């Protein structure tokens, strides 16, 4: 860059004429660098598999020449529209969200339904440590930030990180407290047909198992379950993005995978949505949970034939021996050794999505929901070829591990299949936060 242009731009910037300084530098770069060559380099980097470098180069090119049509088109093809800005922009916006949140108090934002004994609050003395952790998560989440498909998801990502740093008194995620509580209570009042059907000693009233008729909320189904998981699934659309402008949901006729089937409410919902021509494959390794899942399918004979239940845990590699604690509870985690399991340990053997597809036991995968208590990345690793070939829509639990926001979209990006991402919460807490991936056509 000519020294005179540099000096003039610095003087303009110092004088407060920021727009003029930027315009001068942009014009100087356009005059001295062939932007079409930069665009060609980005295309070739993408073709060589280095999508991250291609995106960064194209975003930089757009900053120099916002009207460069080649950069705009190639960013769209990579599924990386730069409307959300760079990671530097993301950090700036995050700090602003945190600064604003620290000035407010939200006493109504404590979720007394999820935490009937009292919503735990983070220690204010450790706020700086938590803030540093969440900032590090954001800085590693470039694949997610670049691929977010709308402004609502970008804002929610920043609020979610701020929530984890500051807590519910300062940050509201998505659901309004009054609407949320009225909806859950209404489900219990209108839909509960038989209370406390399972022996749940030690569980608070809000977490008792009851039989629900879900026709009052628009689903011709019956289910045994707890009110909050049922509300998340059937009222707050946990595994379908609520903004219907984005095709981030299962569709009629889909082959849908329910990885982490638990008690079956998601399998029932999926079977209803995919319809008579669709199929649902539900994977639940815990025997006690699987028994209740089977009972819920039995309660709904109209859709029962659409659901197949698998007892193998999905993982990155097939045929490995793992162990899990048996019990009627959400949140069980597979372990490599029986001694690592508290209580009765069940021996299991892993499967992968890719192996099941290769053997023909899964004809294809159109929609892949994964919620397996922090083992979600392993499921995706075992589905790599299926993601490349079938390009399924994805619904991935993003709240179990702080790094999931970075590692899950990052892994999908590494496969060379461009996805747009959307983010959604279906409780008042960070629990049940889901990332939706939609392949870019």
C-alpha cells in the first residue's frame, strides 16, 4: 500500500472521519490487488477441502469490496453468509450482551418448575472465570457463527453464553416465564388422565410420571412421562425449529433417527410428524428406559408400526464393549469399564449409523436427532459417510458440554458438506438447547 494513502487514512481516522478513511483504504486495496485472483484462490482452497480458509478469505474480500458478486455467491455456496460478521464482531457483540445483562435483574426468570426445590444461582465471585470460559467457547465456535442462518440464532447464541456466565437473574433465553408456566400447567390440567403411575419415591411432584392424553395440545397420542419433557417436545417444539421459514425439522415421509430415545416422547412425536410413509428408528440402551419407551409405543397402536427400537448405543466405532447404569432416568452415560458405573451395570456393544446404513438396516437417513448426554460427537463421527451421502437435517443437543457449540458444527464442517445452523431453547434454562443443521443446496 502506498505510504501516502496509509498516512492520509490514519489522519482521516484520527480526525473522526472513519467512513472516509475506510473508503480510502478499500479503494487503495482494489487498485493494488486483483480481487478476482483472491476469489479464485478461495474457490480452489474450498475445492482442496480447506473450507475454513476459503471462508475467511471470502469474508475479507467482502470487507474490501462488499459488492463483489463472486465472493457473495461463493460464500452462499459454502453455507457461510457473512451477515453475522467476523469472529471479532461476535466477540464485540458478546461483550455488549454481557454489559447490558449485568445492568438488569429478572426475578421472574427463575424456573421453579424445572427446579422445584429452588433454582440454583451461580457464585458472583466466580463470574469472571465463567465469563472467560464462555468467551473461549465463542472463539472456538467459528464454524457455528459463520454458518448461523438467521439473526435470532446469532442473538440467542450470545445470550446463551452470557446465561452460562451470569445466570438466569441477568439473562433470559427465549421463552417468556408467564407463557412457559401457563403452558406447562395447562398441559397437566388438561392432559393428565392418570397421575403417579410409576413408583417415583424421592421425586418432587413436578417430576412424577403420569399418563397424558396429548389431543388437547393437537396430537392424537397418549404418553407416560413427566410434564416438562412432554412440554418441551409437544408444546415448545424441541426438535423442530419454531421459525417455519427455515426447513429445520422432520418432514412427512422421512426416515428419522431418534438417538437417545429415553422414555419415547420424541419417538412418538417423530412418528406423528413423518406420517404413514415415514419411519422412526429410536436408539435407547438403558433397559428400564427402553421398557417404558416400548409401553408408550404400545399405547399408540396407530403409529406403533412406524417405530423400531434399538438397544445398541450409537458411537464413533462399531463393536466396542461399553457399560451403562440401568435405571428409569434420563441422563445415563456409557462408560468403558463396568467399575466406572454406579449401581447395576449393563454390558452393551456399540453400533454406528454408517454400519447400519451399509448393512441396509437403515435405508437412508433424512433427519438425525442426537441427544446422548455428551457423547453426541461420537455419534456424528460414526455417521460421517451417511452425512456426506444422505445430507440429513440435524437436531443436535448442544448443552451437555461447553465445547459442543464448537465441536459439533466444526466436525460437520470438516466433512465438506455445507450446513446452515439454527439455535433454539425449549425450556427457561439452558437445558434442552438444540442446534439445527440444514444442508445447503
